[in-house]
């Protein structure tokens, strides 16, 4: 699988997901994405100061590991 340095892409059970770099919401499914930062509409308008405070929990979303 492709390694991403900027895009937040998670893989779980054969399903890939492109996540918002700000809040972690799933933007697209699949394995092929452009390796740059991606933001949802909300984060494009109001970027978070610290993405660690987003409240996003990868385990609850069903994604494990980072590639």
C-alpha cells in the first residue's frame, strides 16, 4: 500500500478512508489519494488550532493504523 506523508489515510479490513486533516471526518473511501492535506468544508472555513483536540477517535471510527 502507498505511504502518505501529508494525507491522513487509514486502512481497516481492506477499506481505505481519506480523513480530514483537521477533524478526522471521512472524506472519501478508497486506496488512491493525492498526498496533500485534505480538509472538510467546516475545517476549511474554521481550521482547528490543534487537531489533537478534535475529539476524533480512530478506534470508534473503525480505522486502525496509519499508512
